[in-house]
């Protein structure tokens, strides 16, 4: 009988041990430096955190340090399947995160690598790939919904490139039209307004970043004059007007005609390859208002501004490349326009369809557009190099 009890106790302890082993889950990964060819980041503190949908802030669970190989490892028990688990590190004043994971019974998550970047305080190389403005008539005001896709071509994260005594450190500064009211950030709560400018305080990682916001401008009778400065070189600028009773007067923006997005028709105006510091001016008019004299003055002003823009463009223009290296500009320009318009459709539809499929489709289009831009940039560099010889 005593021997039988010993056997039973042994089996029970083994079962408890097996249960404990099954209850343990491993979260592992590697900390690497994206600026330095994915080299290992050793001896950096790694934080294990989790968060639920109902939580405001994540809960801190464990800490460890990465090995010389950059690897880290956490052992977790009593898994909460309703939470999302992730690892984080602080590097050069920026917090970086791994992808979040949810545990399933009997399984461990995939390796949770964390990519960090060296930091810079210079935004000199930033450019705007796309700048879209959607205009809606609200009655007493017109609402402007702006969306800009910026590109950081370098291999460093941009932090605190701009210092302002009112907002502290920021990475971007963008100008608003003077009469703008009811400013609302839509892409991040870290976008704030001060006076005629908005400041983005978020970090800009290598690659692309979208900045979106909206504001309103009151009607002045039946016209709204709009003017602002382009703070970063811009590849494309597109303005979409939803109200057929609103027309646009501008010597800078080309009238590209009607454009359909998800069954809604817009009138589109555009301009390509805008230099930093360019002043964009136009006037919105609604049917039945405005004096011809005022309109004439506006047209003269915009013609003068366009003249300056053309002079700058002529000075900056490089020599034509040889026929053997010439890009099929017609085909490339047409594909570039198709990509810009399709991305614009997705941006406008995001409020109604924020599915992962839509995000994936938009990212594929963005990757193709960036590839076209890089090809054009490389061709221009070759032309410039040959002209110096």
C-alpha cells in the first residue's frame, strides 16, 4: 500500500510539472540597428509589456538586457489570451517596439525583433511624395482635409528638428492659410497648432510617413482666397473639390477635370515638382458672387507668382539625357499619375473602410510609386554627373 501511494504521488508531481511546463511561454527576439546594416545592439534594456483593448497604457511586466548577439528572451506564465504582448527598448531618446502578439493554447509567438535607428536632428532631406487636399462646402465655411505623405530617404530617425518655445521639440512645421479655423489632427494626437503653423512632434523613421489634418475657412462673400508656403519639396500637389458650384481660379494649378472616387465626383486641380519655399495661391468662388475687378487682381497676382515659379524651374532644370538612357517619360508619367490617383481614392475611403486589405493595397501602391521616384531621381543624378564632365 505504501509503495502504491509513492507511485501515485510521483505521477501527480509529474503531471503538475508537465502542466507548469505547458503554461510557460517564451517571447524571444533580437535588437538590431537599421542604420548600421542590421548590426546587433548589445546590453540594451528590453521591456516586456502587455495591453488590452480596454487599457489606456500598457502594463510593464519584466525587464532584461540583450546579449552580445542582440538576442533577448522572456519566460511568461499565466498567459492572458485577451492581451497583446510586445517588447520595447529605448534608444537615443526614442522608444521602439516589436510587433504585438497574442498567445494561443500550446503555441509560442514568432520571434519579436526590434529595429532601432540612429537619430538626427536634421530634416533637410525630407520631401513630400504626395499632397492631397479635399475641399467640402459646409455652408458658411469650406472644410479642407489635407493629407501629406512625406519621405525620409536617409537611414536615421529624425527627432526634434524644430525647436519652438511654445511647443518644444518637433519634427515638422507646416503652414496653414491665415483664415484657418477649427483645426483638427487626424493622423496623430501629437500634431498641434500654434498660430498659423502646425507642428508634428512624432518621430520620423526612415521611409514614408503620412500626416493628415483638417480645418475650415469662412467664406468672404462668395470667395475664399487661399495662400500658403510649401515647406518641403513636393512631388505632386492635388486639390479635389466636391461641390460643383465651387470653381477655382489659379494660374499655378492645372485644371485636370472631373475625377471619381467611390461614386462621388470631384473636380481636380494639380501641380507637380514644387520647390521648397514656393508660395501656392488660389481663390475659391461659388456661383453667383464675386466682383470681376477682384477676380482680375487675383488672376494678375497668380500670373506673377507663376512667372517666378517658371523662372526658378528653368534655372533648376538639367540638360536632357542621351537617347540611350532616356526614360519613357510618357509611360512613366502616366503610371505615376495612376498611382497617385488610386492612393487618393484609398485615402478618401479610409474613413469608411479601414480594413487591413485596404492598408496592404495602399502600401503596395506606395512601394511602386517610391520605386518610380527613385528611378527618376537616379536618372537625374546621372544627367547631372555627365554635365559636370
